[in-house]
């Protein structure tokens, strides 16, 4: 599935990723590839208290 258009966060670079949580299309700089989330969702993610290697939103 291709992603087309401008990044919905910075609105200046071409979008090439889609956030797994909210569906926002974002550029490489506004995407956290390790988490699969846009910068906004990644900033709100908190480490899960039960397991340090997972995240709870």
C-alpha cells in the first residue's frame, strides 16, 4: 500500500509512512519506525509497567 501526499505533521515533506495507531500519513522525520507510530503518538506512548519492552498508549 503506497502513501501519497504531504506529511500531516510538518506539512512540508512528502509522506511515506502511515501511523499504525492513528492512521496519520507522515514523512520519515515525523515517523518512529521502531514503534510504527507518528511523532505525536510516539511522544504519548509510555513504557508498560509490567514489561519494559512493550508500550501502552
